[in-house]
């Protein structure tokens, strides 16, 4: 079973998000894929109540929850509305809102305490990739986000090279495979009930088959391509 996460970012309005949700809800159920829709946070609750069988993920949450926190998205809103997953540490949240690995660590813990499955994003910038320091960079990110003393429940980890997001560029399959092996090895130093490793960055209809054929890959996190109905209908 492979995770397919549709990260609609802020590309779509409510009607478009409803339309894609409807298409997802009509797909015949399959054991091959776990389809998760991640609409703009503002639409999540209405989409979930309209299509209760779909699985939804929030695109972020805040550490400051209920109370005097203007603009916050409280984790209780996810819990109470059966939004089961939450994307954390996406590179756009990191760059637009100054999110750090330490914040991602705290949000991961907050999600797990509340039984929300975190989809934790990591990935190296182009400069690091070019200087062949990707593994060193990813290891540092993992060390900051996860604690060796914790017993983690199920976590989804998305490897998204920053230079690949929204650019049409992807690493070679052999490079992704090499990183998957590396990540699995490092993660052995931590305790997870289950850890699923995904790839994200310029996944589309022409490369998804090859990417999903990687044995150690548990799925993909897809941005712009996932806003097209033709892409969603692929997962029958
Ligand atoms: P992209 O985005 O598929 O548009 O490159 C991926 C992501 O940001 O998760």
C-alpha cells in the first residue's frame, strides 16, 4: 500500500477543492493506495463534512492553540473534525513563516499526543545537493526533529529536495533510492511503531510509475500535479 498525498497548497478555491474531493470519493476502493487530500486549511472542515469517507490532512497547525491566539489553527479542530493527518515542516511553511526544525519537533510531538499522524517534510536546498552534503544535511534535520528517547507512534516522513519542489526537476531514481536507504538506516536509531518514507518534488503523471516502483518507497507527496483531475483519476 502506497501513500499518495495530494497537497493542494493554496492553488484551489473551495469549489475546485470540492470537485476534486468528489472525484476522490468516487474512486473505487483499493488496497494499492492510501489517498490523502490536503486542501487549504480553511476548507478542510467543510470538505470533511461533505465527503466524510475521504481522508484529509491539514497543511499545518500551530503550537499556540485555543485562547488568545489570533490566526492560530488549533489541533483540537483537527481532532474534533476527524482530520487524521497533518503536514509539518513543509519547505514553503519554513520559508514563508520561518519554521525551524525545533518547531517541527514540537509540532510532531503535539500531533502524536493528539493522535494526529504527522507527515514530516525534510529536504536539502540546491547548494547542499550540489556540494554533495545532502546526507549530512538530512541527518541533522532528523536529529533535530526526532528524539532518541521517544517511542513514536506512526509517522510519515516525506523527503522533498527543495530544488525539486515546483521546478519540474527530480533527482535520478538511483539518487532517491540511495537516500531512502540512508534514511532507513538513520531511523533505526529511533523508536517508531511505523515509519513510512515518501518522496515529494515534481511528481507527475509521467514520472510517478517509475518513482513508485522504488521498493523502499512508501508513497509520494504531490503538489501542483495533484490539482488536476486527470492525475487523481490515475489512482483507480
Ligand atoms: P510539487 O510540490 O509536486 O508541485 O513539486 C510538492 C510539494 O511541495 O509537496
